[in-house]
C-alpha cells in the first residue's frame, strides 16, 4: 500500500495528522507492507521568514483579529496536539517561509533520509520553536539526521530541488489538494485534514481488503467440454434434460 501525504512544516494539523496516521499504522497488521511518502505543500508561499514576527501576530494579521484572540485559537490547537503526545510551544514560534525546508527534504530523500528530516523539521518548529526559516537552523537539523552539511549547504544556496517541490505542488492541485494535511491511499481514497484516529484505521483496512481480496473462479458450464489434460484431449458431451 502506498500512502502519499501532502503537508507543510508550519501546519500544526499536519504534525497531528502524521501522528494519528502513525498510531493507526501501529495497529495495522500489514504495516510492513505500507510505504509512506511526504509531498511538498506551502500554506503561505509568499510570506517571508521573519524572526521579529510571532506566530500569534502572524495569525492575528491574517485573520484580522487581536493577538489575544489568535493566541486563544492557538491554545485550542495546543490542546488537540496534546491528545497525540505533542507539546506545542506557540509563544516562541516565528513567521516562517518553508520553501527551503521543502527543497532540503527533497535532497534528504535522495540520500534516504527524507522521513527523518521531515520529522525533525516538524519537531524543531512545533516542539522547540526553532526558526526553520533560516539556513543555519536547517543545516543543523540536516546534520542531526546524518546528512552531509557541505552538500546540504550547496542545496540551500542554489535552486536545487525546486523543480521537485513544484512537481509535488502541481500533482497535488491535479488531485484536488486545497489544504493540508491531505492523505492519499493508493491513489484511490483520500483523507483531508487531521481526522480522528479511527478514520485512519478504517481506511487502512478498507484499502488493504479491496486491493488484496481474491474471488474464487466461477465455472461457466456449457453442453460440452473440449479440454486437454495429461491423459490427452477430448470432447465430452453433457447430458441434457428434456
């Protein structure tokens, strides 16, 4: 089974959804036959990284509300994250553009470290309030998961892997991805948003059963058989009822 996940590193529900999928997979008997891959999606592609702007302030401006109201909204997200064991730290999070983070993950995938870096970026942003909008932080995180720092630096200082990121985004548009997280199972079923744990469990089972069910052969009988076996070939006429 192949599961593709469109997500962004500054999307709080993407990390929650990732955990719910992982928890469902832990209960899934065929989890060793499931391949999960992450696809690039930018929630606010034109928003610049800015250390001077907190996430509360960014949300307040975007939603035309007060910083206090924005903080109250984020507190609700904090409570949701806690249900899957994630301790979000919104107060110190900064406004972040994620394009370079997505490009770096594409490089990490080429080195077999895509999954590790995806998890590390999410945890760094949401649990540690690290500023993943700057190259130094990205390089430190890349090194932590075993990537070559010099090679990672070359990627970030160039436009390498930009095409791969754009291909993910275009593919998502073709599939109807308008928000994240967005989970696609075998290009047949989709879950939009960080749905309850049960939704992932049921979808995993449903997809597996549909893709692996076998139907016994049904024999079509006629008035005669013309068959060959090890003993030879013959035509056998069937008795007809009058």
